[in-house]
């Protein structure tokens, strides 16, 4: 079936703005992704899962300008011992990065892989992204598979002594970064990956994750802080038997952010927790779109998303739990909530359950509301100024999402950053 004319023209305009990377063991995956992208076209507001979010600035041939921003405080995770991998406007910075050698993990650059005919990432690059195109198409992820020129392949074979930290620096006001990371966690291995930074004026990132039986992976991400940045991120994950994947994302600032996740639980007793907290003020649009498929017995999934919005900010949550036939004893939990600090902000939610097994415990809920006036009165009656009281109640509202971070030191760092952001907005 031919694409509508406007969608076809927009697709070709974006594709014509950059050459397809050539050579290496990833060439076949790139060409396949390009063919799929031409068939599906770029997203538009007519697409079911884009009706709440305008994709225009994410698909334009040129990236919109985004001014650089300095919050006047140390970057996220700067107090932690970690292996630092730095990208400046989507390009690896060897001088700012640490030595990539560490026991229990092998790290290669995507650029180096492209120059090789054989590499383990060949069997994963673009594979999980392609699986994640059904039943919902994700064309920006397909574009990423075709055109990404940098990123890392992380092969976790043991238990590295410290987290792997991906740092994204925005240095050019009209940079357009496309990064693709591939992660494989072997049987019994465990790692923590941190991500932070605004990355670019416009950022398209794809992360493909394969967690083998009994493997464990922890992801903690902090998006921000540039006010005018735009980002579309994608996470595709496949979990084996008794494996664990836990992901948390903090977002503050940014004109437009869309975070998509597609996760398959394919081994019995697998566990997946995916959570997010965002705080937006003014021209701020934040979209979490999550799809979790249960395709094995006795698996557990949790989706916990909290958004604090004011001065006309917009939050979106689209979350689905699919339980396939035979996936008995599934435990699926989904909650999406917003705290609206004024009458101008919006929260748009579309929670979904699709279940084809009969021995399951699945639930979803979505609520929007204002600050609890009784709790606010209680704090003010005990001498807490109204602004500080509102911040305390806001942090309490976000706590359920932050609690999904297993490392308590990381959780405390996230809370301290939220406190600083709220204090700046109050002043």
C-alpha cells in the first residue's frame, strides 16, 4: 500500500538530508531498516500513538535551534565512581572519556564495529528494533538503525566494579545527534548503566538490550537540562529466564521529549520494572510510550510514571501490557499519575491491557489531580512556607517512581537534583 503523499514527501526530505553510512558488518541491517522506513513512513498526528504529540520538529530535515543552558551545578552522577563514555553533539570524545577497558565488560564503539566484517553486535543491531515494530510502528527508531553513526556496543560478561556512564554534552546550538547503543548481558552477569545530559539540539537515540538467563541490568537516566532541546529515545529489550531489567528516567526541562520502550519477557520468571519521573514548567511536552509483552510463565512487570506539570506544561502516557496465550501467572502492574500545579497544564493518558491467559494478576490506573489542600494546610500550620510545603508534597508524589531505583545512593542523588530544580523554579 502506497504512503500518503505528504508522509512520503516528509520521509524523503529527511532521508535526503543525510547519506546512509556504508560498509562493515552492519550494512545489511542499515539497508533493511531504510527499506522498512520507506514502507512505513515517518510519524504523523494521524497515527494512533502520535495523536497526543506533534512529531514535526522531530522529523524536519534540519534540527531546530536550541540554546545552550548552564544550570550552575555539577552534572548528574559526578560524585560517583564510574567509567565515563562521553559524546559531544553525538560524537564520541576520546579525550574526555575514560579508558574503555574494565573487568567483566567489553565496550566497542559503533564506528569501529562498522569497519569489521564480524562482531557479536551484528546479531543484535537492528534485530530487537525490527521486532518492536509490531503491532505498533516506531519509524524514528527505524531511522536510527539506518543512520546512526556512533554509539557503543556493551558486552557484559561478569560484574563490573563500577557503573558505565554515558554522558551526552550539547555544544552546538543546531546539532542533530543520532546514537545507537547495543547491550548484551550474559548469563549470571550484572551491570549498571547511567545516562545523563541533553546530548544535542535534537537527539534520536536507540538502545537495544538482550539480557540472558539470570542476567541483571540496571539503567538510570537523567534527561535535561537545556530548555529548548528535543529528544526521541527508544529502548528495545528482550529478557531471558529469571533475568531482571530495571530502568528509571528523570526528565526536567526540554521543549519536547518522547521516550518509547518495547520490552519482551521471553523467559520464565523474568522481571521488568520501568519507571519515570518528570517535572515540567511552561513550554514542556513529555511523552512516555511503553509496550510490555509477557510471553513466558510467572513473569513480573511494573510501569510507574509520575509527572509534575505547571504553567501550561503537557504530559503524555501511553502504556500497554500484552499477555500472550500461555503466559500464565503473569503479574503486571501499571500506574500513571500527574500532579497539576495550575489549571493550564494537561495530562493525557492511554493505559491498555490485552490479556490472552486466564491465570494472571494485571492492573492499571491513571489519575490527575492538584496538591492535596489538607496536607498543604497541615504543613503551613506548622510554620512551613507555602512554596517549601508545595515542594515537599511534590517530592512525596514522585517518591513511588524514584523508589524503583535499586541503588539508594543513586536514588538520593536524583531526589537532591529534583529538590534543586524545584527550588530554582520557586525563586
